[in-house]
């Protein structure tokens, strides 16, 4: 295969042009944007780009005569992907990223897989960042990159163009809040008798994620050994409930001890469910879940989020997200004197850096206390 460096009218960059010969002996040309500007750039750099590009095509044995549309290839790739990820992950990719964003963007362009260059990906990023957050666009790019990795594997393209572009920087969420020890105790008190009573108790005590606490079933409770196993999660994607028999990461699947107070509350809750079932034997839905309505139906994630906000407002408590109960649990452990490693183990953070990031936020309260104490002390000194 041979190639040359050319320019295009009204285009700002140099192009690497590959000479491709089909089985019929006829030459075709493939134009690849080098990303190197004609004005201010060096043609020598563009030539190096061409040399590397030719080497990649020759080394990988890529069949550049394949004319597969990118969108069609993505549909084929999804059939393969479905076999390797969970149903909830697959649904999330389809309903959140691919169907509403990626396919509608690329379909009208009729681009073939081999025509999806780094410049095309960079344009996608620019267009999407006008309406979407960098974190959301990064999720799109993850899916596109997975698809194009598969194209490399099948020798349709020589390299994955997503890996040659500048990814949008992730935006770190800074709105996390937490309750202090007094507010935690107040929350436990006002939640007694509330539909979220057992949900809030287990979430705060074990620092669970919403999907994990809702995924708890009584088969995860060993009343004799006094243990609780975190082994499944419940999520909703596009209105469909998914029960995943695994959690966020390997460190998340763990066994917790159940102290007497939690054990007695779980036993009492189990008896409550038996009473509900006896009152409605034909209508009660017994799926084994712990966090249910009075008819046995699972408490749905959106209901938990919305009802939790109403509970706080009704009782005059500061608004926090339901997920902030996990941060509050970390705060309570810190208040009780446990160190970072202890907190990491209890919250099942795979990386202690995650624990440290939470700790930095929680530590602001301690800094405020120091500032207030110093302020009072300095006031006394100035008064003398």
C-alpha cells in the first residue's frame, strides 16, 4: 500500500491519502485527516503521520475495502455485547447513550467504520458538549470506543480513533452533603413507622448504596450465624427493573456481621411481612425482598428518593440526597474514632482514594470547629 500527503479545498488540515487496490485491480483513495494544520503546521509531521498509518495498515492486515456503515456495525456489535454484560448495563447503554444520542448523530452522515477518524470523533465531542455534560459525553465515548475496539479486532480498521483524541475532562461532583451524628440520630427517630424505616436503618448502619439496600432479600440474612451478605443490586433502566446478582465491584460483595439490635429489627420486620401476607393471601407479592410495601412489592428507587426528600422536609431537616446517607455513615464512623482504613473496609471502597475524597469533605466540619474555636480565642486576646 502507498500513500501521499495532500490538502483539500476549504479544509485547514493536511490529509494522508492511501492508495488502495481492490481485487479488480482498480485504485481507490482513502482520505484520512492528520489533524495537522496547513497553516502553522509542518508537512514533515504530516508525513510521519502517513508513515505510521501505512505501517499500521500493513502490520494488522486490515481489509480497507470493507464498506461497513458505522451505524450498521454498531448494531452488529450490540448483538455480541449483549452476551458479555448484564441486562441492566446493556439497557443503560442502549436507552441512555446509543439509541437517543450516538445512532441519531451518525446515521444521517452515512459514515463507514473506516471513515470514523479522530477528527470525526472530536467533532462529535464538540457538538455534544453544547448540550450535555462532559461526564455524559465521556459515557458516549466509552460505548463508541468499545464498538471500534471490536472493529480493530475484526481487521476492519487499523486503530481505534477514540484513543487518539483529547477526552473531555470529567467534572467531579461537589454537591455531596452529610448529616452529623446528632442529625443521624434524629433521622433514625423520625423514620420510625415510616415506609422507609428499614431502608434508612440498613443504609445508615452498613453504608449501603440505594441499589444494594433495595436488592437485599431475606436469603442474604443468616439469622443463626448473624451475618448479612451483600450480593445483589436492584436498578431501573428505562422503566425496567433489573436484579443484578453482583454488586458494583468485587469489594462490594461482602459479608457483614449483624449485631443484636439490627437482628431484632430484621426479625420484627419479617414478622410484619408475615402479618401483611396473612391479611392479603391472594394479593401479597412475596419475592423475598426486605424493603417492601405492605403488599410485598419492592420499594422502587425513584419512590425511595422522592419519599426520603418529603420525609426530611416534613420534619424540618436539611435536604440531602438519599445517597448522602452513605457519606453520613462515613461521617458517623469518623465521629466514633475509626480511621480511614476502617472506613474503607466498612464502605467497601475498592480504592482508598475514594474514602479519602469523602473524608476531605467530611473534614470541613472539623476545620470549621477549629476556626470557631480560634476565632473565640483570638477575640479574647484582642479584648485584653
